[in-house]
């Protein structure tokens, strides 16, 4: 069983719509959850980190965490063509070391 | 501002060559990581280090070694490059790992081609 699972997509949304990206993880002891954005040929860059159940908002981005369901999501409001990228979900269990577990990513295309 | 740098953006080597990839971070981070990224396989951890002169194997250490002589520098070595090591190599660093400080920051990556 994969540690972190994401729908690989591709996910296509029209400009201005809400894009919803989902991630599930298997390690119930995980404490730290991250969303990275990766443009083609570039390295991952951090968008959001979340550590507590509930929602965390930063501009057009909202991360949602539900530890009971082992589920973390990223909502992108007012999607822009510049949001077109692959989004990686990462999970860390500090108690078992600092090895991040990454999903394989969801490819998002925002159509103008 | 957080900064992780890698010695080369693109590298072309021949089969059997010894290859050195260097990573430097200026954030005084304890932890450093080397990943490779291949289409459809995602990020795979090769080696990581929690401290100077310390190293731990990741998921795919075969054919690789590492060196960490100084806190800010973590080198990945391909002892004898092979074509199946053609990949994007990503270095990352993070602080000591308390919740809230464990974010990994990535360098720009090195696209290695082995002919």
C-alpha cells in the first residue's frame, strides 16, 4: 500500500473556477502535511503546510486536514492559468524520523 | 530567504564515469536529502543526513553514495554512472524536525543524462 495517494489527473478547470486536489495517507501517526507546486522542469516549491485538523487559508489557497479520515486537500479559488502545474502532497511523521512521503502528484490545467 | 543551491542545472556524463552532485544550503539546517524524480514514479529518496558525517539510506541507495563533511554541504556520488541513473536529482533541506519547522526546501534540481 502506498504511503501517500493522489489522483494523478489530469484535472482541468476553467479559469476562475475552484480546483480541488485530494490526498490520502496511510500512517495514522503523521503530524505534518504539505502541498508543493511543481512546474514542468522545475523543482517543487512549498505552497502550504498544515498541522492541525480543519482549514488553513493563504490567499487563494486553502488546505484542509482531517486526521480521522487520513485525508488532506488543497482548494485553489479563482484558478488562473499560472496555477497549471503538478501539485505534490507530502506527509511527515516526525516520531519515525524526518522522511517525507510524497504522492506522485496531480496534474492541474487551468483553461483560459 | 531560504536558499538551496545545486552545482549544475544540466549535466551529461558517459557510462562508467564517477559523477559528483553538490548541494549547499544557507539556512543552517540539520537535515539534508537527495531525491530522484522520474515520470510516473514521483520523488524517491536516495539518501539523507541528520548531521555532519552522518548518513542514512533511503528507498533507492543502490549505485549511490553521499558525503556530508560540513553542515551546509551534502554531496551525492554516482560511483559508476549507468544509463538507468538518467534522471532529475533534487536536493532538499529542513530544520531539526519539530512540528512546524520540518518543511523541506528544495534546490533547483540537476537534470543528469548518462549516455
